[in-house]
């Protein structure tokens, strides 16, 4: 059973969302402030976090920052702030989706399902793959090169995992945005280019004889490998 951490200080909204999520067979943990959210996140290790922005003690941005420093767990932000700059702030800080209040509970559940489906793509039927000296664990979301742990921005890590699950396949910017940022992403497709640039920098010691992230001009990007054991 998938576990959802629901962080919402408005009790009525929290109760309604919990009831709808439980109908979908999710186990739901509730927090009414940022401090409780952080505590429950560490204790329960949820599969997804529904996170309100306006919270007492620690606000949603602070909680998101805390999570992103420790985990690639999917996070959906919930807020009454509907301006585009607020949405972009959420995406840029590592949120996986963004829902503006007032919302319909069925929509929230649908977005939870969609984000978890995108996340599940990364696991598939093989937990670990080796590409020469590069080891990727798709379940723990960890990457090592010659035994050394590599650290990625959460969205960069999600992009690398997706490409590595589909070696030698080419994806356009639009396809990558749809898979990883969602259909409602309102930012520039340059976000993909910047993420690829950061990934390449982190993988700079990965020998080209073992693989590389290729740019196919006018087409997209490809995780090109020669050793796919």
C-alpha cells in the first residue's frame, strides 16, 4: 500500500482529501504544521507528499527544501497562490506538481496517481543496472561512479534515471517535460537543457568509452551506452 503524507493546516480540507485518498487504497499520514511534516517524513518514509505552502512553524517552501536535501520523494505543492511565478518557484525548488486552491478532491487524487505512475516508471523490473563503472539503483534512487556516491539535484536525478531506464532511446524536450515535469509545467523547455548540462558535469569522470548523454541536434537527448550489463 502506497503511503501519502498530507500536510495541510485547514482541518476540513485535510479530512476530505484523506477520505478520497483512502478510497484509492492509499495510507494517509496527516500533519498540520511544518515541524510535524518533517517528523512524519523521517518516521514514515512516504511515497509522496501533498504539501500546503502556507503552514505554521515551517512553511511549505522550507519543508520542500528539507525534503529535497534528503530525498527524491515526489512532492505536490498545494496553495491558494495561483500566480505563474509561484508555480515556477515550486518547480524550480524541486516540486513535481502544483495544485491551486480551490481544487476538486478528485483532481488531487488524479494528480497523485499521475505523479506516482511517473515515479514508478523509474523502478520497472530491474532495481540496479551497471553501465561500466556507473551503477544506478532505480529503487533507492542512488548513483555511484567507481564506488563513489554522486549527488544530483532531485529533478536532475529523475531525468537521469528516466534516460538510464531507456538506454539508446532518443527523447525530445517535450517528451521529457511531459514525463518528468507534467503537462501543466509552464516554464521554458530550457529547463531540460540546463538539467542535462548539470548531469553531464556530475558525470564528467564517466569514461566516454562506457557511455554518454548525447545531444541529437533538432531531435533530443539520448542515454547512449556501450556496456549495458
